[in-house]
C-alpha cells in the first residue's frame, strides 16, 4: 500500500465498512488511498468492543490494512481550532481529530455526519459517504 493519501476516514466510515452499512461500498473504494488517526482508531475499537471481543475487533481492523497516523502535539493544536464548533455543531474529539488530520494532509475528511458540511470555516474538504 503505497498509494497517495487523499482521504481521512472517521470512525463511522470504518464501522460502516466493517458492518456493511449503507455507503460501505464508497468507503471500500477509498480505502487504499485513506488513513485514519490513532484517535479515530481508538474510537472505532471502542465501538466494536461493545459487541465484539477486543481480539476479534483487532483482527478485523488489521485485516483492513488501514494506515494509521499517530496523534501528535501538532495535531492536538490543529484540533483545537475546531473546538469552537463543539456545542454549535456537535463536534466531538474524534470529529476534530479526523478534521485536523485531513487539514494537515490536505486531504478530504470522509464521514456520514452532515453537520460537518454545515460548519463554517473548517478549511477542510468533506465527503459524505452516504
């Protein structure tokens, strides 16, 4: 997997792919050119662990061959730029992690959350996968 990174997946995108939920085909098409932040990976694992043994969840995610970008100090500061939208647009830490990584990589953030598109001044391209 040495393709150029064009997309940053949020946890909803990864979960949709794993669970074959609506829009999973679109996420599958993007997977080779995508990355996920370690924060969003943790969020994904937390959701999976609610219904799947953690070892099994790990195997599922490793099988996807997701590229994972470590969370850094710079990413923490970038995500803080979006904190002003926490209450008004419901941006969680995971949302901000995805957006910050997309901004840093000049990539498109992939989500199912339509609120992201209604949030002003993000400076990040957003793709809704469903």
